[in-house]
C-alpha cells in the first residue's frame, strides 16, 4: 500500500506547497522501514528519492567546502543522515560502486556522528579493487578512531590485506579464470558447482520459477505477480557440456521444499547414490539452514531428510556439505556452539554412510570471522576453504592448508586471480584425479548482486634440467628422475629419460623439492631446489646433474687423499675429499663399500701392510664420525701388493711418478643398492 500512497502524494505535491514537507518525510520514512527490515535494495531506492527533495547547494555538500559553508536553506543534518543510510544500504547489498560514491561524501562531512564512515569508505574502495586508495583511508581511520572495538581490529586486518593485494599485483597469476559459458549464468545467482558425472555439472541457481512479465503487461498482471512474492527461488540444476561450456540447464529431479524454503549447495557421494544438500529459510532477516540427505531411486532423488542431530543443531546453521572422494569424511560450515566465531568448518567421520559426532576442524583453520565451503583432497591432504578472517584480497578469499584432520599447516591465501576484491567461494575440481589442475569457483567479481560460476585452469609452472654421465659428459638415456616434495614427503612424479637426458616436471611456486637421479650401476644423486622465483616466471632450469658409473668390486681412486709422512694421520685437505664419499653414501643408503689404502715399494712388506691398513682405517673412522654406519664400511690395507704403475724405470732407476700413483686411497662397491632412497615417500 505504501507504493500507491506515494504515487498519490506525488500527484498532489504539484498542487499544494504545504504537502512538500510531508512528501519528503514519507520518502525517508518509507526508506527507513525498508532499512530496518533489512531490505537494503528497496531502502536505497527510497533514500535516493528522498535526497532529490532537499534544497542543498553543491558547496554545502562537497567535502572541501562543508566545514566553512554557510548554513543551508534545507536541513543539512537530515541530508547527512539520508546520505549515511544510502551509503549503508548500497554497501549492505554489496553494491560497492554506488556505496563508494556516497561514503566519499559522508566522510567529507567530518560529522562525529559517523565515526566509522572512513572505515567503510575504505572497505568500498578495497572491494572496488582500489587498494592504494583504500590503504590510505584505513590508515587515516586508525589515526583518528579511538574506540577499542571490533572495527578497530578489522581495520588492522584491512591494512594488511591492502598491502598484500598490492604485493600480489607484482606476481604472475597461477590460474586463468573465465566465466563459464552456455546457459549456466542466467537468472539470479548461480553458484556451488559440482561435477556429478562426466560432462554433467550440478549447481545452485536462484532462477525465477515463473517467466518475467512482458513490458506491456497490464496492471492486473503486475498485481497478481506481486502477490506471489519473490519469484527467485534457490534450487538445484544440472547442465551438460565439457571444459568451461555447459548448456541445457534443467532443474534436478528432486522434490521441492516447503514454500518459503530454498535448497541447494550440495555434494554427492563417491558412488553417486547419495546427495547431501542444504535447505534454508529467512526469518526476521536471519538465515536458518540445515543439511539434508536424499538418495537416488529409479533415476530420481527421494524426498530429502534431515541428516540428524550430529550435523544439525536447532537454532543454528549447518550448510555447505562436502563429502570426501573416499567417503570417509563429511565437512560442512556451521555457527553451532563450540566454534571460534561466526561460521566455522566442522567435520564428521562417516561410518557406513552415517555421520558421527561433529568436530570443529580447529583454530589452525577457523577464525572468529567466516570460514565456509570446504573442499578436501584426501590423497594430497589439501584443504581449500573460503574465509574473510585472514589477510587477503577482500571479501571471502580462497585459502589452502595441508593436513589430515589431526594437524593443519598455516592456511595460505591462494592469490590472484583465484581471489578478487569481492567474494570467492565454492572451489570444486573438474577431475578428482587432478584436483588442482582445473575446476570451478563461484564469485561476484563481475556482478553487483550475485555469485556466478567461473571456470579455472592452473597455469603450468615448469622445472626442468639435464642429467649426464660424469665421465663421458653425455646425456644419460635410460636414467630415472624422481621429483619429491620434501615438506609433505610425497613423490610428485617420475620419468625415464630419453636420448636428450632432459626432464620436465610441473611444479608449484614457493615449494621445496628434491630431484633424485638413478640408473643401474650408477651412484644415485639428488638435487634440492626451491621454486620461489616461479612467482614471477613460468619456468625454472635447474643446474645440470651428473651421476657416476660404477662396477661392483671395481676400485675407484680418490685423488688428493694425503697423510702425514710415514703415518696414518689424515690431513685436513683429505677430509674434504672424504666428505664427497659421505654424501655419496648418504644418497645411496643401501651400499656397502670397502675403503682401501696402498703404498709404494719403499720399505718392508710388514711395514707397508701395517701402514696401509692404518690409513684405510683412518678413512673409515672419519666416515663413521660423519654418521655413516660401521656396518657399511670395511677397511683394507693392501700395502705394496697392488701397484697400478711401475715403482722403478726399465733401467732400474727410481720412478717417483709411478710411486706417487701407487700411494693411493680407493673405494669400491661390495654390494649393489637393493632399495630406492625414495621408498619412505608416498606417491601422489
């Protein structure tokens, strides 16, 4: 009725000047009613109308003129109040573009009645991607705002987030992101996509249940449509397609909920027979949500039933279910008692399809703000969720954490372009075998009001290199190269080299990796490297790695091993050479070797045998001191029994060069390696 009253007043206002004051009051009064009912869209429309009735001059509004402006002919105080409410209304239904305009004016009033205006102005600037301007406003706000409250704490987080976002601009993106094509993004909001089977996408959509009226619809038709209330009802849809194009969107064959109830945001069990979905209503502007279960029967889904008290708590929300690919865990978001703040991530252990008692996933993940929409890859032990309680680009951002429900790593912001200044939520994989190569997200980055579905694809980051033979310096065809994540103790991939000797692996930035090069009758060798620089480049070429050939029982001479004259004492420079043997034995933990020492022909057999044995033992003792097990080492002195060069010339004169070659230290492999050094790593 208020709409028709306003129309009548609009007609009469042209006749009677005395009506003007009442007319102004009704616009604002109507806007206030909508505002208090949390219908911020309607409130904004009427506050805009109310502003048009004030006789306020430009120099009384502009920020630089307010302080010294003459008293306005209208009521500037009332005008400022309407501006404040208008700014708030736009912000509260996420129209940050218009909200920014009106907050800028509100900040310019310098009115102490609105001490948080500058903070919200900064929020709008940040939501519009204007991070440098937002950072300036947040810093000014902190300089003048003296209250020790939640807003003050959030301002610190906003400052950190703006600084983070500015730094992100300098990095190369890890993903490409494109709005999903076809007829997915139609109607109202479209979000929470899930691949249910090959080439089928299930998603939640708030499409009108009745078609829109034509432009020439009669007043009677409009009245009838208005009586039916909000035509946009959330429910589940499916569409067919591939890659990032899906068409033929149709409602899922599942019973409709009671009138006034929406349903959607669903997960499907690994066998495709059980559907976990959210049903919700709004009472007094507050959302009330619970998780339901439906089973597939004759190609259709049964009437959803509440999942029970382990998941749903009366008076609190449980929503956004996710069932792991192995069916062992059900994750969801809830504001139930025992959480950190608003909605937290919770999980239940599943037993024969029945959820056990809900457990909070912990303070490593949850904050006092919002944590929502979990996605967990059990094989990789990687959790993805959305949060607005951590440093990010703004709104809900995607974060990832490694763990196994016993402990979790510090969540890491997944960066641009996966995250935006607005809300980014509902990560899902296109292919569960490669969950972070491609998938879908929901975001309102390109919309004033609503979430939309976007396809994402990871930009490949490459680490490559060359493996050669240490002796021939030629590419080592047939060698195997294994890539491992040293933090997660996981094998990422393994390749056998072709004639080029080159390997190539897809890697992630800011990781610590280990390469292990192996080949039959070659000493295994590893290379540790970090991918920090891949934040700003697409590829990393590692140093060339050579591995050395050996034959069992064939000695390998160690050059530059020196002892004190006539003694077995190792010189310091000899220890540097023996350290290479330490490294080799650490890289090849299943090898047993013999360390041997040899002398020239000077002196008696007894003296040389004793001296060489002591020298070989000195080498073994040093290796043991560096952590090599004594069971892998044998010391053997051969004296002068195994010369490799003549000790004297054919004319029986002394041969110093030959004797020098004979005074040597060697090692040889006694047993072959029987187990790969990567055996303690799990395979992805």
